[in-house]
């Protein structure tokens, strides 16, 4: 599904979760690049900073060998982590920036953390943020995908389809709104297409508050929720206070959020 994936990493990165999850989406001859950004605009980099970077890279390298994956490693310096990530993404032909975090922002102006949020806002490459639950295995048996038919949510459906096909999982696509006829227009073509790929799927229509209804459904034993980032023009309207914001913060299961491009 993706041929060139950029993964920014830090001392808190759980490489096992990241590598195992991304292996489901990597094309046969695809390439993964791990990027560690040192926040410095001066060279040479201090010995302490270099040792910290090499420790993280070496841990990732051991895991990649165990998984039989070919992974590239980059250590770069930049005035800020965000600038380093965006610069690398702009200079190389990546088709995905992937973040994974077991924590997410507790402040009202941040969901995944200010650095990740800013990259999501500014990146011109498709960007995915995966919020997993530390200490719990990541499973894909039952996947919930709320959608209203916009491009980011539709991309989330396609990613769920690819994941379920590999894991023999089941997808539930969900529409919350006032009219069932509107739901049918969005969900029926998606459902038909998913089933043509040999993936088990069903649809759900509910009336009420989108966030409330989705969270209620998510509490019924789903392993994963996949959502599209809210499609609004300004950052503090982009996620903050939106349905996506509440779903990421309050969902009882891991959540993957995608912002596509084009």
C-alpha cells in the first residue's frame, strides 16, 4: 500500500509496535526510513546527543533484523524536531509519515502532542498517527471506521480494508446523521467494495451526537478504530473540539487517524 514510509522516532518510541503495525501496509519492495532529529543548528553534534541517537537506532535495527525488514536510518540535526521532519519529508519522495504514540495531549490545544500536531497540520505528505495502548497487544479482529464520506475518512476505510484483508478481520463502517438515506449513499458503495475484496464488513447508521454515538459503539469490543482527520481549514478547527479530537482522547481502544493529501 505504501512504498516509502518515514517514521520519526524518539526515546519514547515503541519500535516493536511501530514495525509490526506498519508491516501490514508496506508494499513488497517498500522502504521504511527511521528519522531521529537532534534539536541543534550547529555541527558537530555533541557526543552525548550522538550516543542517545545511536542507542535508539541500534534498538530499532535489532528489531528490524528479527522481523526480516530492510530499514534505513537517518540522524539529522535541525533547529526543531518539527522542522527536521518536514524538511526530510519535503526532500525525499515519501508517501507516508507515520507516528505512533501511547500518550496524547492532555492540554486543550494539543491532541497527540504539539510536535506531532504541527507536523499533521503542515505536512504535504499523507500522515498517520496511531494511538496505541501501552502494554496491551494490538489486534485487528474488529475494526470500527466512522465515516461521513469525506476524503480523510474514506482513506481510513481503505487502510482498514488493507489491514483486515491481511489479518482476516472484520470492518464495521458507521455513519451518524439525521437521515438514513444519506448514510446509505455513503456506506453502501463502500460496503460493496470492501466485500468484493473478500473482507467481512457491515454498516451501522445512528442518529445523535457523532462523537457520543461512535464512542458508544466503540465500547462494544472493537480492537481498533480508524478515523479521518477533521477537514477544516485552520489548525484549531482542524482537530481541537472536533469529533476526531474526542474520539482520539476518549476511545476505549487504539485509534489510527489519517490525514491524506490531494
